[in-house]
């Protein structure tokens, strides 16, 4: 149960990062019985929480409850991996996520499509492509990025692609 609660809070954090929270918050009694059961550890301090945080956690709980067992297990595994990352690695992931969110919707769709195509490749081909990518020099990476990004893809706010 603790792992489920941690995951719900992680999902809530991800939603907050994406700017999904509602300013009105969530009234404890307005949640489903299943949501309240899952979030029972928060009941005594629910009213003291920021409205946006309430919305994030309630939404995370609803998402969790919609998942099947396989999806919940995968989510828990991803959460464990996240916990094992160092602060610098988590910061880099957050930065990349913000960069991704700053791209135009068609650019994000193109990235998602490319990722799906990559996932459909045979494992040995994916490993070979990863090996080739990792062996690129910083200059090669920069040229690759610059040729792949169209003007509409350029993120707003002056954030760079590289770290």
C-alpha cells in the first residue's frame, strides 16, 4: 500500500510538472470511495494542503485506480528506478521534460512517432543504434540536433538541448 501511495504522489508530481492542476482543489468527500481509501494516509491533513496539490494527488489516485495490475507493476518499477536516480539525474530528466513540453504539439507528436518506430525495431537493431548514438562526439550530436530541429521545434525561453 505504501508503494501505491508513493506512486500516486509521483504521478501527482508529474501532473503538477505538466501544469494540470486546478486552482479550486478537491473536497475530500467529493472523491470516490476508492480514491479516499487509497489516499487515507492524507485524510487528516487534506484540508491543509494547497488546492493545486489536492488536485494533483486526487488525479494521480484516479489514474492509479484505472490501471490494471500489469500497469501498476510497471509504474511501481518506474518509481523505484526514479528513486534510485541521483539528484542531478532527476534534475536532467525534469529539464528535458520541460524542454519537451515547450515544443510545438506537432513536434511532440513527431518525437512520439519516432520513439514508437524505434520501439518496434528488433532488440539487436535498437542496441546497435544506441551504441552508435553514444559514440557520437559532442560536435556530431550538435549537428544532428540542428539538422533535426525545424524552426517551429525550437523551444521557447532560450533553453538549450544539451546539458
